[in-house]
């Protein structure tokens, strides 16, 4: 895992541009603290330069062999490339495609495969990645991103016709040469040939469950195949040449991954410390549910377990930094403890972590799935949740840990696990806790995954852990944290300010003081008075949620539609701690689908109004005479529209346009 940054076709003085690029890339050095390198190509005839920059976090092949930029032929450098991520099947690809190179980096195969197969090579990769390839043979630029968007990536378009790529948005928000920037869509590759003003995106990850919103699978679940698929995914992700650990909350997903790692680490030939015990980490406020559950699992599995404690006050201290690293105002409740935990893990000398993201989306593990009205809607919600993960859980898992230079791997989101789960009859996933199987276990959330690992003769987990109710991470680390954040927002945002939220935030006004506060912090970091100042909001999803649902699923229950929403699992009355937990009523009377119910004409007028608001207010508030936002400026009052971002060209559920049309995230 690393940080990458590229600018292709930049005009102007080459020396000044190099310093300009260097200063921008410094903003993501947390992603690559181990080494730095920049490759520069100058085209004197065209008057342009291309910069490929790499900030390295060395996990596989540490040392000079793995440093980037990489080259197919270091002597000619005709194919130059940078990669952020891990390619787990790199050894098999070397053998199959006769790739011979002294460089042992797992990412080395990317350039060779490109030369052999062209941009479609991405289909043979098993891993998480974002890459940029400069083909100096014909001037082609090729970039791509993994199937789930596990690795963050953004693309920007320069006023001079240049194209920019970056691991994080913060490098793009205030350069005066950038006209607009946006999310690089997961499961796509991008090609711009020499002489072209605009490149083209092509979807490479195209299973039917992604491309066809009406697809409902009918294949019955094979539990043995599911178990083998998950085990293989975890084993593949033990590839490392540095110390690593597992994140253990004590819930089903992290506990299974820990158990599999413990079972198979000693057998792996490409893992660090194969003979050493697995280390596990958990975090919470003292007495939190996750700490108790994680300790029980760790004792049963024999891991070297580390408990990390935090207080609500320490979490609130970190709030502005967490929003800065996340580059969103969503997922903050879960990100703060993960951010605090990552700092401790880094200090213990670990550089890679295994984590359990993905199962709740693939198998319907969130508690609101209890209310799914049909198996068809259950599947569609799984598809919506999974294809939007690049803006939610996988974004949180990557950025909150990479803030401290730690890589997170998510085995349950491997292509193989995704394909199994999303091509299984959703009737096999439906929740009915009033029904029991032959072994006396209820058909509860994630029943298939639980049952696949219910092997009494050789158990993976204690029975009460395997069948423990879902506990969302932000809740499980201690209810005092979530309640403390809500209370803090009540104190920081006055009633008078909150009453003006529709004026202060005309784009989907926040319905709680918590989100008012988070939106303010987000604007301070990312919303500028420049012409691309609206682009930051186009990267963030909008919409009401109950217990982490999509806005569409809020319509399942009329009471949810009448509320302001809350992402806590306690917002659903099936939670064991839901008694007494109240979700506020939506005073504005908005529907659960939020803006998704608006007509296209309403959408158009709303966006136009936002653009006008941006032009008349933001320029005054944020500029200091040279078009740049002063560092001390407070981003108050001017939320912006979408005049620069092409929010519905290749993306799905990002910003208000996609929320209004309620399209699938990979549209």
C-alpha cells in the first residue's frame, strides 16, 4: 500500500512544475513513509511534462527491489508505471505469462501484462489496486482501479488539458490549474491516447449482479464451497514480508478471519513470521461490548491480544484530523476509534492488518435487513450496499489506518467471495429468527456465513461467538462514544445556527446537529472558493440511513421514513440494546429516500440554485486576491453545487445528482 500521484501533459516551466507537484504530494506522505521517488518525462516539442510520483509503504519486497516508479525495461523506461496496492496472484501470473524480471515486487507484473494484453489485462489481477501507466511508445496513458474501490483514487482535469491522478483528494482541492476533480470509479480502467483531449472509462468489473439492477440469482448456497472460498481469500492475503496483525472486534467477521489466520499462518511460504503467533488488536471504552467479546475470541484462538482503550474526550480531540484523512463526513463514528487504534498498532511495529469489512453488505448482516420485505429487495439492497462500499466502509478502513502508514486488507471482499455471495439465491440469506435449523440455530443475520463455519468436529469459533448478534463497530467500541459525539454536537451547534441549516447547507441540509458539525469540519478542509470548489461534495454520498441502510431501504418501514435517521444498530428494534433508543422525527417531513424522490425538474432547479449560491458567496468568503483559499479561513455559510464535477458520467451514488436518480453506484 502506498500513495500515488500523477500529472500527464502539464504545461509551463518544468522546474517550477516539479516543485509544485512535490508540494502537493507532501500531503499524502502518511501513505508512504518508507521511500519517495518521482519520474519526470519532458516533451519539449509539445511543451509539456509528465510526472509519476510514488510514496511507498513497503509490505512486499521491502528495499530497493520494490521501489517505484516501476519499469518493464529499466534501460529504456518505455513503459513506466506506479501502483498503490497488492497483487496477491502475482507469482501465478509471472509463471503463466512468462514474466521475467529481477524486480520481485508483486506490482511488477502490471507493466508486463499491459504490454502483452493492453488495458484489458486488469481482468486477470487478484488484489486491491490503483495504477497509472505511461506508455512512451505511443503516448498512451492507462489507469485503473480494483473491483470494489478498496484503494482510493481520484482523477482531475487540468485547465491546460492535463490529466491528474491521486490516491487522495486533498492533493487536488486548491491547485489553481485544476478545473475539476472526481472519484475514479471502481471496477473501471481509463485510457487516453496521444492527441486526445478526453480519455475514456471502460468498466472491466462487469458481473451481472453489478450491471443488471433487476438480476435476482437463483443458485442455492453450497456451504462447503463458501467456507473454502473464504479460507482461500484469507490465506492469499497473508502475503507479507513485514509484521502484521488482525483487527479483532469479537464479532463474526473479524473473528472468522482471525481463526483462519491462526490455522494457516504456519503453512504459508510467503508470509512473515510463519512460526510466530498471530497478534490481534481491539479497541473500546473500558467495558465496551467489543472488548469483552474480542478477549474471549483471542483466548479461545490463542492470539497475542492487545486491548486499546480510549475516552470520548480523546475521540473528540481527533475529530478534525479524522475528517481530514477520511475526506468525507460519513463513517466518522466508526473511523475515529479505528484511527486511534491504528496509531497504537503502528507504534507496536506492525504495518499490515487483516479486517472483516464486506460480509454485512454481501450477506445482509446489518440489523435493518430483518425488515427486508422480500428476497428480491434483500438482494437489491445487498447490491446497492456492496457497490457503494468505496464511499463507505472500505474508504474508512483504508484512510483511517493509512493516516498512520498501515495497510488494511479485506479478504471478505475478494472477487471470489463477492461472486459467491452475490450469485446466491437471496432466499437463503433472508432473516427469520423465529425459525431454526436442524441444529437449533436461528436464521439470523449472515446465517450462511455462520453455518458454513459451524463445524463442531473442528470448530473455528466458540458457538456463542459464531452466533453472536451483529454489533456495529461504532456501537461495539462503547455506546458512550456515540452518545458523547451527539452531546458534543448539541453543545457546539447552537439552536439558532441549526435553524438556518437550509441556508447554510442548501445541498441536502443536515437533519441533526452531529451532521451539521461534521459538514462544517469537512468544508473547512475541502470546500474552496475556486471554480472546482464544488467538486468535494460530489465525492460524498447523501441520503437518510437507518442502521447503515441505503436511502432506498429506508422506505421499507414507514416509521423510518418519518425519522431523521440514525446509523446506529440500536435504531432497529431487533437490537438487544435498542430499548429506550429514540430516533428523532424528521420535522421537515422528508421521505426516507431523501432527495431520491425528487423529480428531474426539481433536481435541475436545485443544482442551479446551488451553483448560483456558490458563485455569489464562496468567491467572497474564501479568496485572498490570488484565487487561493487562506488557510485561516473558516468555511462557514457557503456550501456549493456541481458546476465543475461530472457527477453522473461514470459514477453512481455520489453527490446529489446520483442521489436524486437513485442509481446503482457502479452506473
